[in-house]
C-alpha cells in the first residue's frame, strides 16, 4: 500500500512541489501559535524539498520518470526541474533557520509571515513549471506579492522595512504590467503563448515579438533587483529580520532569476528574436555586475552588502544565459546554486547574531564560530576563490564566453572577483583579526541551533567546487533537456 502511494506521489511530483507549500500555508493560518506554525511550516517545506529533489534526480539521471498528465498548464523541462528542486531545498533550509528568530517577527505576525514564505516559494516553483506565458505571469505576480506582504508584515515591529515594502509594491506593479503587455505582444507575434513552441514558432512580426520578449525580461529583471532596477533591494533587506532576508533575499530573488533563465533560454533559441534577446541580456548583466560590485564595496550594512553582491552574481547569471548555448545555460544553473549558497551563508550568518552594521562583525569569529565560518565561506565564493562553487560558476562562464568570442565577459568576471576580494577580505579581517567592540546580540536559547542546518548546508554547497562532478552533470543534462542539444 505504501509503495503504491509513493509511486502515485512520484507521478504527481511537479504538482506536489507547487501544492504542498500552499497546503502548509493554509494550515499555518489556523495553527494558533508561532511555534506550532513553525513546526507545520517545517513539515511542509521538508516534504516539498524531498519531492522536488527526488524528482530532479530522477529526471536528470538520464531516465525520465513517468509523470501523470494531471494539469495541462504544467510543462516540465530540465531548467524548471533543476531550479524547482533548488528553490524547494532553499525553502526547507530557510524555514528551519527562522525558528531561531521567531520572536523577532512577533507571536501574531509569525504564522502569517511563514505562510507568505511558503506561498512565495510555491508560486515561484509554479512559474518554473508553467506551460504558457500567462501562467508564468500570474505565478510570478503571486510570488512577488507574497514577498511584498512578507516585508510589510515584518514592518509591524520595525517601521524601517515599510519603505522597502512600498518600493517593492510600486516598482513591482510596473514590472508586472510590463510582463503582461510583453506576453500579449509575444503571443500575438508568435501565434501562441506556449513556451515550448516558441523556439520553433513561425514568428510573423519579429519586431513585435522582440519587443514583447524584452518587456517580459524587463519585468522579471525588476523582480530580481538587477541593477539599475534594484531600488527596492537595499530598503527592503537592509533592516529586515531573518524572515525577510531568507524569504526575499534568497527565495524571491532566486525564484525570479530562475524564471528569467528559463524564459530567456526559450526566447534566445527562437531564431527571429534570439540575437536581440542575447544582446539585451548581456547588456543588463554587464551593468548589473559593475553596479552591484561598486555598491557592495561601499556598503556599511552587512545585509545591504549581501544584496548588492547578489546583484553582481545575478549579472553573471544573465551573461551566461545571453550566450544562448547549452554551455551557457549550464553555467547559469551552476551560478544559481552559488548565489543561493552565498546568500544563505550571508543572511544566515547575520541572523545568528542580529548583525546589521559591519562594525558588529568585529571579533565575530570568537562569539559565533559557525556563523562566521558561513560568512567567510560565502565571501570566498564571491571572490571566486578556487575550490568553491563561485569559482566553478565563473570559470564555466569564462569557458563558454571565450568559446563564443565574448572576451569582454571574461574581463567582467575578473572585475566581479576583484571587488569580491575587496569586500570579502574586509569581512574576514573584521571577524577574525579584530576585537569585539559590542555585546553579542544573538539568540542565546536552545532555538539558536535551528540556524545550524542552513549554515552547514551553505558551507557544503559552496564546497561543491571541490567535487563538482555531480553538479556539472546535472546542470549539463538540464540545459540539454531544455534546448534539445546534448552537452
């Protein structure tokens, strides 16, 4: 009996990855207490991650699993499966981690915030499994509104993030309108809204299709916070608590970036609009690398620094997608893993000691060894230090870029790495070579151990650069399944 249920669950894995977080969110709203809601959220997030990782492993192992045709709106490809599993895994770690700081969210607000966290993750996974552009737009907007609500709910106890929530709402509304208009234009020019048909569609109006694809891309870039469209990032994340930083800084940005990678891969492989999309993504990625690196160097707040460093990392992701080749798509997926690990390390390390300003990091290595190790490892990854996932992702971008004759992309990777040496080295110096100048503000109770899995997972993920064979193979198969070209 149990074997039959397991087989049934596996056949409906894509749908379960979307539904389970929403079911968990509904249960949390009637749970009645913050701790009970957290336990329910952990159960739902872990279940979703197990389903997602199992499905991705089976799909990317070379023997595509049987999937029940339960929803025609769902279309599974390699990038969606890879990124969906990554988001579900980040959700599980993030929900576990916020257990250490539930009281920062408030007893009444915590269940709502946890529900929004799960709803956001479910929406982003839904966007990655959507079969047509309208479904993508609806799922993206749902995920974005959940992120806005998360910031707003946590602004009840601290008013500073409320400005970030208002910025997210206003800027994101413009991005949503652009996406909807772009989807309509692209669908009109391509004769349909199905993503899988876009590379082979006979596009009768290339200019209209190119403009529509650019608008969709621009709307997603707003949701990611790609420079110079990241006016909301510092305001929302700079003073946010752990719930906000994990839910928005990790999950929301990762989800939007993954959806952009998936859409960009389909649009770039369409012959009539591929060249224009490639140029647009490359230009946006280059600007994001430069602006994000400069702002990270000048940041005085650890969470702002992490946000701006993430902007630079996402710029490298966009340049990888812009290459339009299987090698470029695989490099983008590896860098998404690197971004998720580094963001988890930075935000988790900051949450452990409620660190806001960089001066609070002085002597942090002695007061919070695991959190300091996570931040230091994340910094090394952003530097592009050898044997880290950051180095692996950027090296794959350099390889793919040189193969396509994009020497300037290699130069920008070096710029991002040099900037990482500057601000990453400054963090390491403060944590391990200075004395503490302020009392430790972190959680002292037993609940602080809830952060440990996220911090350890971030360190392990960053260390995948030491033994990357499995990750390289999975990313290669995922990109090959999307483009139909073996890597």
